[in-house]
């Protein structure tokens, strides 16, 4: 958990065949899979796969670059799609949580996050 009580998770993901670790915030308000900070994309010179369009609650339409990547959880490699954001930490969205987790328990009193992965 960060200083505001938001759940954080260190993810290992693959960029150009290299395993990179970074901290991501679990964001249940983000319906995408993963959002990788732009500085990581620039540092590793990741090429965009395509662009995705979203309509914000304000009605504004925005376009985000999309990249394909793989993450490793519990010695399992999972293919995922990631948008690129300007801020840190990166975000883990509900689409990825639905894809990989069976149960997620967030204990605010003990500041613990427990995840049971799908088989």
C-alpha cells in the first residue's frame, strides 16, 4: 500500500525479451488491463502496436497508444495489452484483474493485499 492506502503490486514484465520490474497501483476505476509509465516506454524504446480510443466521463474523447507485453505472476507468463500514461506509478486495471485473479482481498486495517490467481 502507498501512503494513501492505495494497493501497490510489483510486476515483472517483458520488454524486448528483457524482464523489467516496476511498481503498479491497482486501480479499480481503470477498466483497461495495464498502463505503463511513458518513461519506461521511452527508456526501452517500446514501439506502439496501435491506438485505442476512450470516452471519458466528461464526454471528451481521448486516444492512447497501446503496446503488447507479457507479465509474469506466480511463474506464469500472461499476455496483456498496455496503454501508456505520463504519470507514475503504472496502473493495473480491472480487465487484467478479471483475467488473472480468482479472488482479491484488500485488508485496509493491516495494509495487506492478497491475490489468488486463476489456475
